[in-house]
C-alpha cells in the first residue's frame, strides 16, 4: 500500500512555514503499515494542483492533501478538487451548524464567506473538523482514496486521528499492527545495538526493530505485523520483557512518555517536592519541570548560580572547595545540592555545573564536561560526570535532559544508596 | 526564474526527520528573486530519483537536491546523478586532502569507503564542503542548473551561502535585490498594518513589504528590486527611516538580530550586569540570557521563585503585599525586582509573575495575565501588565520574550524614568 502526501501553500515555498505536517502524517501512516512514497509541496495554483494529483494517482493508492481550504480567494483546493472529480456542490447541514456555533463562541454571526465552507463536492464524504471551520473531504475513485484536509496542524491532526486513520484501516483492510517504543538514555545507538544484537537477530520475522536517535536519547520501536492483534501484542510485549533484561539500566520510559511528565507523576504520587541549583544549564531544568500544569504542587524554586560568588553566597559553596576542585567538580555539585535542599526546603534537589563552551575548556576539563547530581534531604546523593560535546546549545540541552533522567532514577530508587 | 527542491532520504518519508532544509533554501532563493515552484521529498531509490529529476527539469531552470551523499551503500544520489548525466568519475585531490584532515582531527586514517567521497562525476564542478565529508556538485545542461548537496543542515547551509547563492546570481545574472527586515514587538499584525497603511500604499512599485508574524513578534521585510544596487539600498533605507517615525516604539532590532544577542551587546558595552527573579516563566528568561557564549560577564544568576514561600524568603516579598495584591500584581513584581537586585548585586533585574494556565485563572486575573518588570539599582523601575493567551507553553514562551524586550528598552534608556 503506497501513499503520497501533497502539501499546498505559497508560504511553504518561500520558507515562511516549515512543512511539519508531512513528517507527522508519514509517521502515522508508517504506524499502520502504509508506506509514503513521495511528499510534494506546491503553491495555491490550479494547474499545479491538478498536475500533481494526476501524477500522484499514477504512483499511489492513497493521496493525502493538506492546505488551501481557507475561506478566502487564494485558497482554491476545494474548487480544484471539484473540477478534478467533475462534480457539483452539496450543502452539508452538520458543517453549517458547527460553523454557526464556532462564530457564536466569538460573539459573531456567520458571514457568507464562511457559510460557503459548508458547501462540499457532492462526490466526497465529509470529514468532520472538530477544531476548525474547514471540513476535510474523502474521495474514492477506481479503488483509490484521496483525502483533503486543512493545513493548520492541530486541525489536520484531529481529522487524521478521528477519521482518516480508522477509515484507511477499514477501507484497505490493513493487517493488524502493534507498536511499543522503549525510551533509553545514557547509551549511544551503536553501543546499544551491540548489546542487543543477539536479541535483535532472534526477533520473529513479523516483528521489526527501528532505532530512532535524538540528541541525548535513543528510542527503540518494536513493530509487530500480523492477523491477530491480541496475539501480536502479547508477542511484542514478551520481546520487550526480554529486552528489559539486557538494558534495564538505560530505560526511562515507554511510548509517548517524557522525562518531565514522568518526574511530575513520581513526585505527585509520592507527595515529594524538588528544587534545582543550576550553573551551565542556566535554568533549563527548572523550565522542564514547570512544563506541565500542576507543577507548583512539587516544584518550589530554583537558583541559577552562574557566577562563583552566587554559588558561594546563595548555596554555601566553600571557597576551599572552589580553590581545590574548581566550580566544575563533584565536590562543588555536592555542595550545590545541599545548598538547594536547604534553601528551598525540598525533598530532592538537582544540581549541575559544567562547561557549555565554546570558551572555558581546559585539557583536563574540556568543553562539554558537565557534573550533574541529585540528592535528598536524608543526605543521599548520586553525582556523575558527563562528557557531552562541542556545541554550546546542545551541551545545555542535553545536560538538562541528563539531569532530569538522573533525578527520575534517583526518585524511583534505582540507585544503591547508603540510607 | 523557477527552481525546484528535491530532498532525498527514507527518514523524511517515515516522519523520523522533518524536512527543514527546503524551507531554508526556499527563503534564501526568495531573497535573491528566485521562485520555488515545487518541493519534492523521495526515498533513496534510483528510479524515484531519476523520474523526479526528469519531471523537475521540465518545469524549472534550477534544481537543488539535498541528501543521499553519505559514504554508505544506502546513499545513492551521486551514482544516480552520474547515470543521469551519463558521465564517468574523476578524483578530486582537494576534497581528498580535506577528507584526510578531517579524519586526522579524530585521530583516524581515511578509510577506503570515505576516500571514495573524493570521486565525483566528471561533468560537475565541485562545491567545497568546509563542514563535512561529502562535497556538493554543480551540473549545467541546456542552460539549466542542477545542484546536489548533503542533507545535514549546517553542511548544506555552508555550501549554499559560500558557493551556490553567488554562483546562481552570476549564472542567471539576477537583478539587484536589497532586503531590510524590521523587528517589532508589542503590536499585532493587523494593528501594525493600520498604522503603516498610508506609508505602505505609497511605497515605490519596486519595493515590496512582507509581514512575517511569529508568536510574540512581527517581522516586516522590505525588499527592493532593480538594477543599481547602491541606489536600491539607499531607497529601501530611506523607506525604513520613514517607517521608524511611525512605529519606533515597537522596533527592537533589524535583520537577524535577536533579543538575547542585543541585550548581550548592550550590557557588555555598558559593563553592566543583570539577574532575574522569575515565577511563571520558570527560568526561561535566564535560559535566553545564557544562550550566547560570554554571558558570564554580565549574567550573575537567577532565582525561580515558584512558590509564595520562596518569593517571601528569597526575595523579601512582604506578606502584606501578597495578602493585599496577590502574587500576580504590580506590587509583587516590584518587590521581586528589588529582591533580585539585592540578592545578586546586579545593575539590572528582570522579574515576572503571571498565570501560565490552564488552571489558576480568575475573572479578575484570567489565564495569560502576566506582570513583567525591570529595574536598576538606582531604584528606577518599569512594570507592565500583559494579557497573553490560553496556551500554557505559549504563555511561558511569549512572557519570556516580553521580559527580554522590556529589559532591552529599559537598558537603552527608552523609558522616561524619575532619576
């Protein structure tokens, strides 16, 4: 089963907007076993739209189009599709009522221009757009499917999840698929692949493994393909169990979980609080910790101690420690943890000190050297040194993720500690 | 002059990587007056590459290709181009020496696989890749140009700026173009367009205006097209002068300048220091302030005071203030400024308190209400209230930008203050 994606809009071609829709759609189709052959971006131009659809029809079974469905004159996708499928318009009363409601919410009456959005080509099935005014359209012709959706990402995503994905699965009777993603941190892709090589080679033929590396972490996605969904799911999950035995130390979560979200859950369920004392990350860990609503129930505050004077005055860092070991050292990070725990009266504290670069490196402590620690008020601590890289922005970004990961493991009790 | 962009790579079609190259290339070509007609993403597949190039050749004068130039077997762009142009290989000694140097830097000797990257189709001119191992290639055929570049963004960007853009301008003898971008904040696109409508209508026919809105700010780009570059430049700049008279209050910078960079420059040239006291932004302003190397010379530290206890204990916020006005108030933000100035002993301090949402809003202080202030150690202060929006992530992000903008104007002395 092959699909093509066509994104329509002048703003894509002059670089004003990056086409993120195609990657997202590609990923969703991939998850249900449909392969994207080509992505094409064109302008709001009648001939370009007609030609591109005609060419795509020759290569693919499914064409997904986004963009060009606004109410203004420059948006011509709907009229062009009507021309392509040689059909008249029908008036969709459900869409009409939805439009009236949206306008009521903003205290306005529906304009004629917007009312026209309820006129749809009579050959299409309406794909209801809960998040916006432009409905999606589903066409079928010679066994092939053409779908048109608005270009606004969250409107398109709603239509895809609610309507297009289930309809595609039903229409093409695609085989059962089950995915499980394992989130790892603290190990590179190549070393990971060495450790799990034997397990990977022994995977059943209908279970595939994908490595999805990002800065600071690697996702492993297992995808099982077959006929019986429940059997498939249990087979994939039993492979995950085998994998866990090999790399449990590196796994921090599954599927769409994120570090801030996991820490959020752990702290709320344990009724514990946290603070941070940050140097080179400049507050990045704190920014992650407040990402989700409700964070005030566990996050108290943070001190960004960028200068040594602030580290001493605010966190009680001893001048002897600074003189003997320097600001980027295990000893300094340990005192920063204690300083934060005391200052913010929290159950846990994360602290970081490192050399983000590009200046400030030495042969002993090159750019990218970062010490990260987590401690609790009982005096337990775990402090680790990391060597990240040469890029300032990435050093800051990755050090923050490592700090969150260390904190998560510490809170979960995954380290052997004295008390 | 029409161009097409072809991006090659399986990772683009399964959604593992978002194609950011095309938007960037589209923007650069647009700046030199070349219009992109189509962007096509395909997999590393010989037939797909050959067909896509053939089709693009029929529509466009220029084809820019990225991706598929790695040394491994799955990268087949170079061999496929050799096949397309029906030519043999030549060995490029300059590229060879460059490869040897890159490998030396990592203490390795050049492998045979990588040495092959110095073999190029004899019909192409080499486009030197200073940032990586895969050189770019420039082909000409029947007056048309085809360029192949690596897919790694910073390698592609280096080749585009150093080689492709100047070569395209020379080859197609494009007309002179001059752009000037004016960066504004604190005013929406539609209100801006009302204020400048008369000026905009009176622009010379060869000077175009583009509105480029982003969350929190709007860029205005003036582009002049003509024959004489110097005359053009002076015409565009004189229009900018007229524009400044209308919206000087909202302009914070020009072209590629950023708020963190501008604050960085102002503080370093004035030998002044800064700190922050942040509540709802959770340290986001501090993270902006450390984005550039050298920030330790002016940035001392930050306190993220997420709970009221921390605001009181660490910033000296009076309980009367909290009781009478609440945490999200002008009075609280004023005390937070004074607390930060004292704590970090800096010349300036920025402070923020607001309701990021989605919970915590009231009818009097709805979600998105944010108080932001800047002060100096002489006791001058400017404090403003903003109503941003409903989205937590955007509220945090935009509040941080507004804080930086307020600080920049304050440091530049753009407010009438008592002392």
